[in-house]
C-alpha cells in the first residue's frame, strides 16, 4: 500500500470520562496509542489532533477557584493552549512508547497551534460548545446564580454544561510547520482542542475566548496539508441513519450528496454526530481525491485490514 498522509481526530471525551485525574487520562491515552501506532506500522504519515472539551472546562474551574488580584485566572484562549500542552505531552509520551515497542525509529512532538477565525462569526453571540463537567438540575441553579455571565444548557440528557462560542476555523497558522515535520518523519500532534482561536489584527494574531470544534479544525488542517485521509474517531464503528430505532441502518460507503440528504432529514444529532459529518463533507469537497472516515478507535484495526467504518467520498 502506498504511503498516505492521514489526519486522525481524537475526541476529548475519549481521554477523560469520569475520572479527571492525570493518571486516568494518561492511561486512556496509552490505550489509544496502541491503536494509533497501527497506522505508523504500515508506513502511513500520521498527524494527530484531539478535543479538549472536558479538560478545558475543568481547567477553567481550577483557574477560577485559585484566582486572586495578584494571580488572576487565565482567559479561555490561554486555557486552550495550556490543554494543548498537557494532553499533547501525555499523547506524545504514550505514542512514543508504542513506537519504541514496535521497533520503529520515529519521534512525536506537540505543537501549540493557532487557528484563525472570523471575528464577525455569529458563534460569538450564540455560544454552543459544551465544556467542563456535567451538573444536575439541582446543582445548576446555584451555579447559574454564582455565574450569571455564563451560559449553561442541557447536554444530550446527561446533565447541564457550560457552553462557549465555537467559531468555524478559516485557517491554521502553523500548517506549513506541520508539513515540514511530517516530511522530516516526525509525528505532529496539532490543532489540539480545535486550536487556539485567534483573529488577525494588522500584523498580530490576537486570542479570542472560544473553543473551536476539533472536527472542523482537523478538517481545515487536513485540507491545508493535502492529506489523503481524514479519520474522525467517535464512539461507534459507523455512522447510522435512524440511529437507535428498529430500522436503523449502518452507512458503509456513502457520497457527500447522500450525507447532505440525511442532514436535511435531521438524521444526525447536533451536538455529536452532525459536526463530524459536516467536517467529513467539507474535507471531501475541498480536497483533491481525499476521503474521510468516521469510525471508532476500537475499529481502527478492522478499517486498516478491510475498510470497515463509514467511508465518505465524492
């Protein structure tokens, strides 16, 4: 098989579920690395991205709890950069261990990546990205009273979470660096947490308080580095229509036109599968011959062996 340039997008919820300790998240990433190393073993050039929704929300809580006049809490864009560092450190350590076990000579590095957004994006007045922990209905009343400046919504029947602006990415400042690293045989971890959201003001890039959806950021990066494949990892092996209904149907190979029809039918949940489907469509439409795959981490081996998963083509 010819060498492929592949961007793999890993969800933040796959790293942190119920146990928010560093040890638990590091173990989750060690488990993840066992699957990701399979791409490297077969000779593919790998670029890894990851979400940070749970982690950045928890970090903001820690920042607020320890904030004083002399040691004030950091803003959200800086917190995103901090999670790029922490999750990236754990990921490069875990993946490096698996690469060594496989007898391969390859380095992994984490990049603090800035992702450009439109300052006039409507997302800034319509926060929609859930971050941080879940709260019960009883808990949320006190929290809303303590933080009237924040917006909280019910999230998929799991409880209430804070939501923040999630603008669409328009560019990735360091994409040429990503390409240079891949060309040098290095595995970059990039656009972590969707990238640090920045806007251009003259010659400067200025941070904005937001969290970019990691699927859209990964798509933009895949487009800019001319990836052959964008793989978006989720909790299920395939995309389904009529999901969790008696007539649910698994999608295996599907065109962007078919997926758009399913979007028009409201087949995909807005907070979970819909952005993954939209990101996959964007990549296939904006790349030359590129394909997108939506599948689970646990199904990576089957995808590499026989193409299992949902494959999106033109």
